[in-house]
């Protein structure tokens, strides 16, 4: 008699091998059969017509604060994620000196657009060191498994104080202190170390995050500490493919290769594509292949869809936010703002004015109408050029067309601006890297960019769009789309006990009505502590999500089960 038997499912087991149909048996939180005919179960689920896949392992989220108050980690939990890793991009909340709490919140708010008021109210700060932070996480109930990494920004500020926060060069003693903190964190159970070297990441006061300009000795010193601990991914947020390949970007290729070869550590870095240097990603891919051929363990973090801003009147950014006519009403509730801007006088003033925001980023984004698209419902993340605001304007004023699009749906409509990964106007660059053996599916940013990005739904998108609905180019095989976010991500972080729907592996599972799988348009809600806002995106089609054999979600509703746990270090197969 098995604990649970799932009858007659179409099984895609996470290995990348062809789908098959059969029964699944679960005992003691692990799979004991996958395929064929299972004996009776204390609980039996009829899965005829349903897709069974391993639970999704999302390795790039920012639930560092939310995990201390939200046991479900929405919205990732809504999209079949059963394991999540945070502490990415060099930002996090441990180690945390008592006088650095507000500074760490400001760093996270600036880099990841998580409301600082929500973090201030939601977190208890019952830790100082990184091991104490892990203990605090472990003491909380969770519906899914969580793991975290040691963040460079917090380490620098803790070890060096204001000098570290201000990106000053460290002494030998400073490097040794940082290395000790990182090694201590890994030995306590961290899954890796993360840092950021992209100029896009800045604190709330506009300063580059600590570690942005870290030199060779600092990075190698920390990397060697990871090597002494014996495990851990060395994760870097880079400007690769964004800012050209000259100067320090090219140097980064060298130290990442050397660090991995010396320590044996896996090193992962973000790979993207920008309009400014659209061909750089191919050079990076070539260099990565060459480094791997020389013995380095390098992986490219790639996304399910372009890194794109969702601009609207309730978002963190939109093209009219610097216009005086908008600034006069910005404090009003959305309905009142829409009423004022829809009137003849408000509309005329808004369109006649120039923005007071003159930064280079603002000037480019807010006037690049060929790169703006109404997102729509269902949302279209691969829109053709003829759907751009510039094309829809048809020779008229594109700002008027943009305003009309933003005022739709009572002012809740969103404008999609694919900032990275859409230089060619389609997904072919993404498809190439998603199919590359050195790529790792990443960058969902669950829990982050609350007012501008909503990519925590990426697991659902991989199946519904890439493996079923895409028409503008070749699709991905369903088996590959599943493997990318199950066994592929699990192995990358040493989580060898999951990501495969086979006997002996952890019984994390999604049962999906594949034909009914559907992503709704993102909506803005205010459900964070202190009424903080965030974009969320719901999905239809998930029949059940199981963690260690227990149902945590059934048809979009939480069951209340809390089988999740904190992961301390790699997990044995």
C-alpha cells in the first residue's frame, strides 16, 4: 500500500527524455515508481489526461526578506515552484550589523525595486551573522523548499563598514575577513556566493552596489574561501552583452575561468543582449565554450523571455511620469488620475509638455516608441514590429497613441518594453541560448522588481508559450522546457535529490492540465506589509503541486500544508 498513487499521467520526468504514460507512486516523501502500473495507494489521484512533471527549481529569486514572513512565497508558489534559491545579485540581509538594517533595505529597494516600507515592517531582524539568518529561516514554516546564498554587498558592508559600502578598495585584512564570512556562511548551509558587476544595479541613493568594482584579489580571495568550504556556486550579475566587451568586462572572462579552474567551483553569470551591442552575446558564448574546454565550470544564466519593463500609471516608471501635468496628479488614486488625464484639458497639456526627466536612460526608453508594445490580455511577450506604439500611431503622434493605450482598462493597461533580449524583434536569440548545453534557466526575479517587472511566472511561460503556443519561430520540445527548470537547475546548485520524476528522488511534483495552462495579464496589488504594492500574474491549469509528497496547492488554492524546509548545502542523490 503506497502513500499516494497518481494514475495514468503523461510523465515528463525532467531528464529530457521522451514523455511516457504510467502511474506514479510516492512513499515517505519520495517517488517509488514512475511508469508502469502501481499497486494500491492510501490516496489515489486520477491523472488521465494530465501532465506530470517534477516540481520547478527556480534558482534566481529575491525572497530574502519575504521568506521571513510569507510561507507560500507567492507568486512563485502559484507557478509550480517547489524549490527556490535567493540571495542573488550580491544583495541580501545577512550578515547584518545592527546599525546597517536601513542601509541593507535601501540597497535591496534600489537594486530590486522591493518597497522598503514592506521590508521594514515585514522583517524581524532576529539575526546578525549569516548562520543566524539561516537559523531564522529554518524556524519558519514554508510550503516549499528554500535555499540562499551569501551576498557580496552585505559581506562588504559588514567586514569593512562604510568603506565597503562605498566601494573602496579592501586591504589584505579586509579580504581575509570577507573570505572568513563567506566560508562560515557556506559551512552553515549557504548554496553559494553572489556578487554584482553591472552598472544597472544601484542602491536607493543611486550608488553602485558594493562589489561592483571588486578587483582580482578580492574575488579570488572569496572564491578560494568557497573552495575551502567544498561547495557553492559563485554567481555573478554582469554587464555581459549589455555594455560591450571592452575593459573590465573582458577581464571578467579571465578571472571567472581562472577561479573555476583553480577551485573547481561552478561559476555562473548573466548573459543578455542589448540594442547597443546586439552581437556581443555570440562572442560571450564562444569564450564560454573555450573556457569550458580549458577545464572551467562556467554556466550562462539565461531568461525565459526578455528582461522587459511593464509601464503603466501604477508602475514604478512610465513615459509621462516627468511631465508637469502628470506630476500634479501623481499623488491621487488611480481612478482620479485617469479621470483627470482623460479629460480634454489634462490630455492636451500632457501631450504638449516635455518631460522634466532628462537622464540618458529616460530619454532613450521614454521616447523609443518602436520598442513599446501594448501587453494585452492574454499578454504577448513576442510582439511583431507592427504592434509597436510607433507602428500603431501610423504617422501620427506616438505619444497620443501611447496615452490611449495606457488609459485602457480604466488606466490599468500595461505597456511592454523588452529592454534586453529583443534587439532582433523576436525570440531567436533566446531560443539559441535556451538550447545551448552551457545555459541555465534563470532570472525569474521572483519577489523583486515589484513595480516594473513580473517574471516569476516564467515556469508557466516555458510550458505554455515555448512548448505549445509559439508561432513566430520554432518551439522548444516540451521535454527540454521541463528539464531546463527541473533537473537542469537542480544539478547546477548541487540539489541532486530533486528535479527528476524517478524512483528514489524527492517527491516534488506538478500535475498540469497542459491544454488549459494559461497565463493571465499581470495586475498590481497591494498585499505586501505596510500596503506595499507589487505586480503579480496568475495562471490556470495547475491541478496540484506536491512538495515531498504533500499537496501544497490544488487548483490555485493553498492547502495549508507546510512540508517545505531550508536547504543547507548540496543535497545527495
